[in-house]
C-alpha cells in the first residue's frame, strides 16, 4: 500500500491522505482530491512545471553546439 498526503505536497491545513496499491494510483487519487479541493494548488503547480520545463528546454537548446 502506498500513501501520499496533502501535507507531503506542502498543502497546509488539509489532513487528506490518499492510499492505493501503486505509485501511479496513489498519484491519481491525490490529484483527483487536489483538483476538487485545492484547485489553486493544481493551477500553481502546473504553471510552475510548465515554466520550469520551458527554462530547461531553453537551456538545452542554448547548450547544443555544432561539432
């Protein structure tokens, strides 16, 4: 059994703990809860993730050299 709580993801004041048999399942369960109860966290996380991904991609593109 796997578990993941809102507090593990730095969502204070929420005691919710998702439990499931697999890592993917527990992620899905917590995501469903967070989507319903903490939409601001989902919005912030997705925006941050996309921004970080864009920065990493830009750094990779800048580092590629012709040899």
